C-alpha cells in the first residue's frame, strides 16, 4: 500500500491511449492545469466525513 | 403616434397588443430592426424573421377575430442556441453540432412561450457546449457586454444577456448548469431566474451535465420573468428529470412584498474570494430588505469542489466520441477541460454525489429557519474580453471557471434563485446578487426581487448604445 501520488503527466500518458485521445503539445499544459485543479478539489472532497450508508444524490426510482 | 415598443417589457407589449394600440407585426418588425442594427454585439446566431412575422400576423389575425390573446401576446423572445428551434440545427455553441440535421420540433419551453403569445425571433450565441462563464465563443465570436462592449457578457448564456441588456428583445431563455443564467445576469445587469432543479422541462434542448442542467428566463423586469415562468410550467413526459410537483404560478402574487419573510446574508464561503463590489451589492440589497442576520451554508467550498468534479466527469462523458473524432473542431479552452474530465477516477464522482446528498440535507436544515438567503452572483464585475486570469483575495485564478464560484454551490443542490442587478454611481458595469430560497419556492425569490425593483434598489436599464 502506498500514499496516493498525483502526477498529471503520468495520468495523461496512461489515460490518453485508453480513451483514444491524442493530447497534442498545445493541449498538454492546459490539460495538466485542469487535472491539477481537479486533484485539489478531489482532495478537499476526500476529507468529507461520509459514511458507508450515505446514498449518492441521483437515486434511481424504477 | 407610434409606440416605442422596442424599449417596453413583455408585459406592456402584450397589454398594448391586446388593446390594439400596436400590432404584433409592428412590434416584431421593430425588434428585428434593432437586432440588425446592434448585430455587432454578437448576441444572435440565427434570426428567424420569416417565422416571427408569420406568428405575429397570426396574433394580429386572432385579435381581429375577437379571440383571446395570451399573457405574452406579441412579445418577441429569443433562446440560447442549445434550445431546439424547428428547422435549425441545434448548434449548442459548437462548430460540430451545426452539421446536425435541423430540429424537427421546438423545445418544450419555446412551444409554451409561443402558446402564451410570445414570438420567437431567433437563436442566441453561447459558450461552446455551455462549458463557459465568459460568453466568448471561438466559432461565432463573443457576445459582448452592451454596457461596455470591450467586456464579457458572461456565460454560458452570453447571447441571452447581451440581447436583453441591449434591448433587442424583452425576454430570453437560457440554461444554467453551474451558473450560466446567473453569471450573465450579473455581468449584463438584468434579471434572471434559475428555477428549482426539475421544475421546468428540458425536453429538446442540448444537455451538458444531466445532474445539474436547468433552464430559465432572462428579462429587464421581474414581472416578465414571472409571466414567462408561469407560461412554461407543467408536466412533460419527455424530460425524465422533471419533478412530480404541482405547478406554482407566481405572477398573481408578485406584489405581496417581503413582510414576514425571514431573510439573511450568506457568510463564510460567500463572503470572501471576491472584489469589494460583490459584497457591497449584497450589503445594499440586505439593507433594503432588512436582512440583518448572517448565516452559513456549511461546507460550501466542498460543495463547489464536488459540483466542479461532477461537471468535469459528466461533461466529458457526454462528449467522449466527439473528442476522439473531432477534437480539432472544439474550442481548445473547452476541449482541454473535457479531456481532463475524461481522465478522472470514477470514485471521485460517486463520492461527490454522496456529498451532494449530504449537502442537500444540511442546507435543508439551514433553510428551516430562513425563507430567503442572499449571496453574490459573481465575484467581480465583467472582466475584459480575452482576459484569462483574475486575482481574488490575492490568488491568481482562471476567469473561465471561477466567475461561477458563488453560483456553483447553489445549483449543486438545485435551489431556486433570482439574480437581481445592482448599480453603483460612477461605475459603468453592474453586478448581481443571488436571491435564494428553499426548493420549489420560486414564488418567494420573485416576490423579493419584485420588492427590490419596486424600491429602486435594483434595475435593468437598456444599455445606452449610440
């Protein structure tokens, strides 16, 4: 087990082929910036004390 | 003597048309002339003149036959170009979508406004695929702020803001996922209503983030917002997110005032990370309403973060195929945000949706003690066109996502909001305040907005354009 490590370049390298994206040189910087913003927000959200029984908002009604 | 209908609110146009003081054709012809004269502002992407004139003639014919006319008879309106307009491709601000076949029918809300007598005159500019708070569009050019055309209209319903503030039409529709009605209302100095999530049908409009997408009206008077809202209410099996709640027409009770309402300003998150003008506007509105108390929405920053992540992931999921095949045809600013969103872990978005559930409950508890809470609509007045970053509380941040930092936590849980415009002597540009209520209480936000309008605390003048 290890602590989560955020590496935007590694994410782009790993995910772009899986998604079928070509991230050109002009896009790499902005995509990294947006990933970094997302990681910052995710860290904030990760600290939220939510129990296992907390339902997600979009509950399906058949 | 001819009536200067181009400056009138929709309600007064309808009264004049019903009384025979002016014909609907004359009203529409005048609006079309102003749209043409002010096209450099970039509000419209499509003008549906032939359709509008035919509709106007039908209204005049109905009046001549003694038939009853609707509450919006003869009032011109336009819609953000993500609404289906029969016969036009629904471009949703994109280059790609304009290759789609023409829409076969109007969006539900367009049809409902026309059923009330309003006359559609065209489609309005918007940020690409609604992922925008600036009103800039890489393909169609920016929708400019009529009060200072070198500045942003706000987005993503930028054309809606421009069209209303410049007096092209008295009524427009837009969408609001994270703030796209409230941001242009603030920057352009007009009234906007984002109803409760699930209140108005989204059928036959192009989506962005299904969890948060709302539709609503813009106007220069609160009565026009109310009349449009009332006309658009009702069930629609074509929108699965529409809630099973009774329609709540609001126009009849608009003048009830604010007596007895429990009101407060939002503190904490909503009282920092903005320019002084944003907080001064809230103070002014709070003072006029006698709202002396301050209350907090707990964990609002986390609500904003969660809404941001859900938007990134759902937005990216919507566009995956287009990103793969047509990446070069996107606005790069939009494409690169979507690409990043596609790369985020699924667990993040599930946790964000769990937090959304928690936040809805927490705010429900807060709102047991208040009927209305107030917050800034934007952290600043309209930035300059092309401006990429801004500094708030000493932090440099991107303009495009952060103009919505005060709107995003509110739409995150679907609360109804009226945005009201505040002006300061010596300042050319306005700034807006959000009037927020508990779910389904559109009647309260519009009553409060109307009371402020009647006091002269807020107003939406047509921009002085040479």
